[in-house]
């Protein structure tokens, strides 16, 4: 398919290399990924070769989320966004940006979002999971202090991409001795799916019904787990939501194909949430751009659905 738009594509820039985690990478693979994160010309050549018209760029894991000092998180997010704005300005027809946000300070995050959307034309925010906070804790975004940020996203009419990170150091007992299960093999999806559930069960989407989130990797395990969750949660008196969890997934989320070229999952998603809420993504350069793109071009779905997922849903959602 020509004209694809890829929405979970990662970059870094000179001086910001430390914001991307190399944990879990073999040294030779990391050397390739690290150079590709900054190589705009090679990225464009790959996009041309694979029928990708536009890529929406963001920092990858862990971005500024692992920086406990607020002032440093604010400064690095601003520097990353400025660098990304420069890349987008050089190629406005090929790239778009997602803002990095210093969620360690919710009001600073809301201000940075507004600055990036109004000054740089960014298409939303991409945040790498919970944020570390001074003193060693983890800040998840069902916290009421984030209401001003959610309001700002709705007012600016842009989505919030909840991207994975690894679990907090205090939560890793289950992975002890099995580092192969940390990161994208397994732990990313557990962490991110659970975080998304915290947002759903907190009533976030009843308070902000027009808020749109994006999750990657064909839904971080959520789409096929929600029916059982809903069935059992209906017995819990303290949870009072206006809709079922699957309704929030259908009405407040978009789900991308990033890094997960699995046909049965995509067909399941078509049944579970429908073609209007799915988006193509390659997760380059952590994954090969060709793997996601060639799989998507030939996956057995209808051509109208391929056009929606590959392009038209992104055109509509991001106002392209
Ligand atoms: C990601 O950020 O999406 C990612 C990594 C590392 C490996 C694979 C991957 O950070 O998809
Ligand atoms: Zn990613």
C-alpha cells in the first residue's frame, strides 16, 4: 500500500542519546538502532522504499519518564521537543511530532503540550509509561493532579499516546532471574496494559469523555482480556463506571500495529474494536521498518480496511 502513515516511530537527537534505553540490546544490534535513531536520510529512504508517506516521530522508552528531578525532566522534554520540531520543519510533508512531556510536574506537562501544539504544530503527546518521582516513587496518570492535562488535550483536540516502559524497580520480583521477559518481549505490555486499565477504572473517561488515548503493539494484551475483567468487575460495588471497559476501549482509544505483526491479533481487533480505531505503525528503528510494512501490505483484510488503518484514520485523527 502506498501513502501509509506510521505513528509510533522513534528518534533521538545529538545530546539526547541518554534518553533512549539500551537495556536488553546486544551491542551490535544497539549500534545499528542508535545510529538509525538519528539518521533522517536513511529513515526517509526506507519510507520511500516501503510506501510510507509520513511518520509521526517521538522519543522512545524511556524518554524523560525515568528522570526523577522535575526541573531536569522539564528541561530535557523541552530540548527533545525543540530538536523534533527542527526535524519536522525540515520535512513538513514527511514527518509530524509527538511531544515528550515532563509528567513529573502535571502543570508543566500541560504547558509543554500546549506550547508544542501551538508553536510547533505537534499532533499530540507520547509518554513512556509512569514517571519516576523524587524519593523513588512512581506516578501513574489516574492521579487527580492530571486533570488539567487531560482538559488541555481535549481543548487542543490532540491524542495522548501511552507508550511502554519497564516496571518500576520495586515491581520486578516476578522477572527475577529472567531478564529476557523484561522490555518488549513481555513486561512492556503488562506494564502498559495495566496502566491503561488504571485510567479506565479510575473513571477518567467519564470525567473527560472526549479524551483520546493511543496504545501500541496491537493493544498491549487489553482487547482480549477486557470481557472477563468486565464480567468480574460488575460484581464490585466500589467501581462505578458509566460504560463497560470495552466501550471505553472502542470510544476513547486508538490501537496501533507497532512492533506486532500478528495477523490473528489484527483480525481479532477488527472484530473487537473495528477498523475505524486502528492505526498502522512500524516502531522503527527498534523494529525493522520493512517487517511491519510488508506484513501490513499483504495481511488478509479488506482493501477499504487497509486504507483506513494504513492512512485514513490517521488523516482524520491528526488532521493531516
Ligand atoms: C519500543 O520503545 O517500542 C521498543 C524498545 C525496545 C525494543 C523494542 C521496542 O524500546 O519496540
Ligand atoms: Zn515504540
